């Protein structure tokens, strides 16, 4: 029979360990029950933590269980170890995986509420109210609300996570893109000094066309010149501005200019 079964032979080895403190016996007992640690770690493997890390947490808890187990109490070691390992795994998630740190009492209340919600929902046939949750948990409405709010920080959501009700849209899709106004502001800052190099009339025409949004016909009427003349002045001004921007970009080391 395997030592992991809590057999009399296993209890004898624990009694011998308690009597002698022999590290060899301790190592044998830990090795004999590693399968239990791996099994319990696997129950938490879908919560976003590495399985190997969870096995390490469970294995350390197993070592503590071996050291603390008292064979004279008559309980099976597997029962004692299971409680110890599960407690350590839950503590690991409570302490290590909250994206934003919440007070210990709030973390514990949130975990408690997860169980209470399921229990009351089944009993009542509906979602429980905040007051019903508080009564069942033996706390206040304010504490329940605080714990539920803090629970949103238990795990930061991935930007690749699908949005509820739309499997094709992710959270990242709902984040705004770069504001084009920043690029426009940068271009205006760059064009300002270059525009001042144009003749005054051409500065005025460019401003009317692109800042005021006037058509060439409207500009011609405003200045008392022909639309053809406005067109030629605009073309010449824009060509000069493009040339100056390209020269400046090359001077700044832009290989695409």
C-alpha cells in the first residue's frame, strides 16, 4: 500500500520521524506524497498562474505538513496535508495575484463572498442583495461593497480578452488610438516659422485657404484678384513650404525625407 494512503506503515514512519528527526525519513515521506501536491496544484492551474509555480507552492506546503503532522492524533496524513496545501495555495492567490493590493481583511472577505453568492443564489433562486450578502458574511453593507469593488483588482484583464457579448472585439479594441490633433499641432508648430518666410500676401492666402477654409474663388473675391492668380500663388507657396520641410527633415537626419 502506498504511504500516501495514510496506512499504518505510513503512520509508523511519521512516528519514527517524530522520534528521530531523521532527514532521510523526512525526504522519503515528502517524496511519497508529491503526487498529492501536484494533484492539488492542478486544481488551481486555470487561474492564470504557472503550473510549475503552483507545484512549488504546494510542495513547500507539503514539507511543512510533514514537519507538523502528529501521528498520535490518529488522523490520516493525506487529510491533514490536503488542508495544509489547499490553505497555502489559496493564500498564494490572495497575497500574490491581486493586480492592485487590497487590505488582507478585504481580500479574505472577497474570497468568502464568492462562496456566499453561489450558495445564496441557489437558495433564493435569484442574485442576493448586498444586505443579504452582508448578513450571511456577518459584516456591513459598506464592507461588502468595498470587497466587491476591490475584487475587480484581483486580476488585471488582458487587452486581448474578448468583450462580453462580442467574441470578435477585445478590450484593446476599445482603447482610443493616438489623437491626430497631436500630430496636427506638431505640424503647425513646424510650419509656423516656415510660413513667415513667404511674402506677406502669400502668407495671407495660405492662411485664408487652410486656416479659414475659404475656397480659391472666395479668396480671389476678397483680395480683388483672379482665381487663376490665387491658384498660382498657392501652388508656388506650397511648393516652397514642401521644399523647406524636406530640407529641414534631411538636416534632422530623417532618411525618408
